[in-house]
């Protein structure tokens, strides 16, 4: 037998053996953090796990609209009117009235010339970035960009250069280093609020640097649309530069309490991308109920100052409470509060302990996190009350005072 | 800066790898960056930014995707600094 045959793996899954070991370790410690099962979702802030009620603080339900009566009614009426599914893509099966209406309402809200809606938030960045960047263009991407931005760059034949996170000077340096782009353009991709640490981009400075170099600025406001700005358009609006943004993307699955996404542009020529973007053209369009729930939620966002005010209050309450306890928090107060833990095993153990004690947050570990950090990530909702935050704070306080119990529990589970 | 040699580039990579190699795996030319040294994919890109700044070159992400070992990385940097 020759060497090639001798070295053939026994199974197509063998390459995942190291990952399987990591999962096995996680399962020894407790639950599968990437496959958690809820028995029930009761409201925007409550669910059930193992038959017990649990406080939800890791669902990105920033405005708490998933159980809003008007949004639920809009979704139900859409099913009655147009059925349960679209059974195909917009290029093959055509657009429904509600797709067009949502694009118009979002474009108006953002003050943009063009807006395209997509079936998921992930597909939005995948489609728009891969559609915008061509052979001769160069993408400059923030180092902490979300996986859908990275995957969007992988679908292009453009070069992609990473710049240091939230650092306009570093972008400036890399744009200078690149020099003139022959027959192409620079596309700079940033996010408004970053999903893991909850830190905010200096968008105004990025606008300045990008446009000084003649580039186009693309901002993903998935975690900030609805949450920031006087009318909820996001961080760019909050910093007074929304009209300078070339492309702005977002998702329906966070503040808009549905599933889907959008990309809007101040350039009306963006419309041509409908004939180019493969993740738009070759997938089924969003269902009438998803679109109509998002349509209603956009109206709630526009008038949502009270929701945003409460969300801000709750963020400050939690951030200051955790800081006083001495927890290492990754950024200033925002609806995402990430608590840095010593390592993956400790974070996993603590995440399980929190669930057993009535609180659901996210366990976030490398490589999905910046700086190879292991995090207990909390996302807050406008539906959280002051009392809910006190429950969270009590849980984190108890977590701190029960470290000894935690360590012995972990040792016994790991040695089983 | 005069053109760096392969050895100088290798030494620089070893220096920049230190914070990502807490288990102190021995670093050789044929060490797999992610496989042998257990550096995660995000940390590899952070390491590359350090190399870009030190040698004042652009190392696009698509180039890095094809690189598996320390030796392959030093060859890529060598070519970009020629």
C-alpha cells in the first residue's frame, strides 16, 4: 500500500477530533453552550430550561419587541393574507408587496436612496460585501469583524486587509501603505456596536479617514440599529454622520424582533446589486410574517425613545453593579456587557452555574471572541426591569462567593 | 530597512508568536501554526498585523488562508519584502 493510501483518514469526520474533544469537555462540565434547549419561551425576558423558569439575558432582544402585541398581530395577519412561505427567491418568484414596502420604509428612515432586504442578517453582509467588492477593489476590515463580514470577503476575489480594532489611525496607515488602487476602490467595513464586547466604533473618525482616501464606508449596525440615535438608526446617527455613510446594513433578528436583514445606500446605483448578489438571488425570500413583523417593529423603533432610555438605564445599572463587584468588563456600559473570565473551562462552569441558578447569558469562547477571551456575555433588553437587573446582579454576586463550590464541582465532573 | 533574511523573519515570527504560545511549544520551520502551536485563527491574523507593521508590507487575508506552517509564513513575508 502506498503512503497516500496509508495516510487516508478513517472517516471524513476525523479532522474534527480536536473540536470533538473540546465539546466532550464542555459536556462533562455541563450543557452544550452551542446547542442549548429551551423547554419554552414565555416572554421577551423569561424562558424555561429543565422545567424551571429562567431570566433571559443573552437573546439580543434589545427592544423586547418579540412579544409586542402590534408586531405579533402584524405577523399573524400576514400569514392570513399571504400564507406561510414565499417558496422561492425574489429574482425567480418575484417580490411581495411587503418586501417592497419594508425596503421603502427603511430607506426613508435611514435617509438613503436605496435599500435591499435579505432573508437573514448573515446573508446580508455576505451578499452586500461580496457584491460590492470586485477583482480590483481592496477591502479594509476591522480586526473584530463578525463572521458574516469575514465570510463575505471570502466570496470575493478582492484583497482583504485587516486593521486594528476601532482604530482610525491604524486604518489610515494601512490605506496609505496600500497606496493608489489601480482600477479599483477601497471598501472599509466596520460595525457600529461590536457584538462580543459591546464596544462602540468612532464612526465619525472612520468617515473622515475613509473619505480622505477616496474610499467607501460600509457599517454593519446589526447590534446598534434600534438601540442608538435619536430615531434609532444606530451609531452613525448617534454620532451625526449617518448622511456620510455609503452603505449601512442591519438585521431584523435583534431590535426588529424578526428574522432577515437589510443593506441601504446613499448611492442609488446600489440597486444594480440585486442582479449580482448571489446570497440574495439564490435563496428563498423572507416570509410575509417575518417581513410584516419587522415592518411594524421599524415603526416602534422610530418612536422608541422610551424603550432606548430604559435600555440605557438598565445597561448602566448592570455595568456599575458588576464593576463594583470587581468583575473585569470588556467595555463601557452598553446593551452588551461582556465579563471576562480566566479561561474557557472556568467560563463554561460558571455559565452552567448561572443557568442552574435561574439566569441565562451567553458563553462566548475563542475563536469567536476578540483577544482569545472567554466571556460571560450579557445582552440586555428594554423589557428588562430594574428588578430583573437586580436578579442578574445577585446571581453574579453569588457566583463570586461560591467559587470554592464551583471549583470542587468542576473537579468532580471532570474526573468522572 | 535593508531586506530581511529568512532567518531574521523567522526570529521575528517566533518573537511575535510568544504571547500566543503559552504552552511554549517548540517553534520550528515546519510547525503548524494552528495545529502544532495551537494558535487560534483570530490570533494568527493578529500576529500577521504585527508582521505587516514591522516590515511595512500589506499581507492580505487571502494569502494567509493558504499558509499552514511557520516556514510558509516566513517565505511569504520574504517575498513581500523583496
